[in-house]
């Protein structure tokens, strides 16, 4: 890892100083270390689209259905435009874990959507998340489950948040 990152902030003009052949790897590595994905980092996820290795779409294409769509999930706080969030997963159980993990902040939801392999910017299998990294490529998003903070034991919510 380049350096420890908590808030998903890349200093201004940093991206421009990275050689083109390294931009993709640097941003993906920085993204992986971010606990909170801020608008600054989202901007750079979009900016690396021209530098995506050709094999990314090929590798994720094996997860596509007969119509060429990959089903993805996301768990978290409700948002009017969840496609703005870069982190999605192929694993519904992992998305549910994230939805429950963030109950300490309030009610949460489990989203389901689809994405085309060509819209996948990156993926991470190494953290046990089956994570798809994208920028506004997830379509047909629907809430498939709601989690009410009031329905969960406060001690258990705190435990989930710290797992």
C-alpha cells in the first residue's frame, strides 16, 4: 500500500503526477485502503476508466448472465442515487453484512442491480468481498430488503459495526 488512507482523499494535482501506465494501479490501491470513499476519490475512479486493463472486462464476463448482465448487490444507508457509490459485490451475503454493519447509523437497505462487464472498473477478490468497483455503471437498481435499526438489539448493532 502506498500509504494509509482513511477518508478517500487524494491531494489536488496528485493524479496528474502519476505516469499513465501506473494511474489505474495507484488509484485502485488507494481506493482499497480507504475506509470512507469521498467525492475526491470517486472523481479519480472515474478518471481511471481510460486506463482499465483489457483483461478486467474479460475476467468479470464469466459472471454475466445470458443477456450479458452481472447481478450486483450493495448494503448500506438508503440513498436516492446508489449508483454513485463505487463499491458493489457479487455476494448477497456480504452486502447484507454491510447493511447490518451500518445499522448504528440508522435504517439501512440491501440493493440489487445489474452492470455490464464493460462498466466494471475493477474488482477485488482478496478481501473476501467479491467487490466490483464501478462508476455509475450499475443500472436497474432496486431495494430488495430494508433493515430497521429499531428491530435490532443495540448491543448487537454495535458488535456488527465493529466486525
